[in-house]
C-alpha cells in the first residue's frame, strides 16, 4: 500500500497539471489503491489527462467508448480516440483501430486502412499489430485473395522481435506449410515496410 505522504505528493503534482500524476491518480481511483475508490473521479481525471494530450489517457477513453464502460458503447467514437492516441505515439491504439477497421465496427470495413494502422502500431512497438498485418498478408486479404507469404513471414518476425511471442506459432506454421525460413536472420521491419509500400503503389 502506498503511503499517504506519497499520495499527497502525487495529488500536489496533479494539481499543478502534471499529466503523469493525473493519470496515476485516475488509476488509483479505479482500484482504490491509496485513495478512495471512485469511478466517476477516475473518469474525470482521465478526461483531464486526455485534454492534455496524454496518450495513455486518450487510449483508455477509447477503450471505455468501445466497451461502454460509462454509457452506451460507441465504436465510432472509440475509433476516433484510438486514432488520436496513435498519433500521440500509442502503439496499442493503432492496433485497436486496425481491428475496428478490419471488422467494420463503427465504420465500413476497410482492410487497407486496417493494414496501415497495424503498420503504424508496429512502428510504435505493438507486436500484435505486426502479427495481425502478417495474417492479412498470409490470408491474401490485401491482394484480391493472393497470399504473400514472404511479407507475412517478415511481419511475424517483426512481431516476435517486438516481444509478441504468440507470433512464433504463426511463423512456424507458415514455415511448415511453405518452407519459408522461420529463423530470425533479416531485418523484417524495413523489408516489410517496403513490401507494403509497393502493394499500395507508393514505390
């Protein structure tokens, strides 16, 4: 349990507009760690941090909008918040936006937009975003049903390098099916980015 003295310091920093402290207090208000559990206060604090362009807070607002934590679910609003958080550097936000775009939740399904969001998520360090992009390539969803196994393998390697261990099973399965090496010997992010740009006709 955090000490009252430390809580007082966090409260003081939050009063001074420190977004880290505001977000910390919001999380503590959700859990009751060191402060009274108060979901309404937590929401107000998260909104305050989001107004200061604190990426984690903007992302959390997006999650709440998607799940209906504080009212009816609004996936379209969630998508807008995920995009904003992603532009602030939040990789998981790009991942979540890509999923909404892929399945068409709160908007028309758009696989190219989803792929771009996944790539941005990978660039921000979200391994699952790279794995999802690998799956789009493997299943041919980006090229009129024609699979691109090399690109898929490259993105799976990227996902593994970013710490998303679940992509190892996908890479191994792809190796078994196609013979494409599953070893980590290249620089997949650069290679895959180039492949995706070619798919979009950018180079």
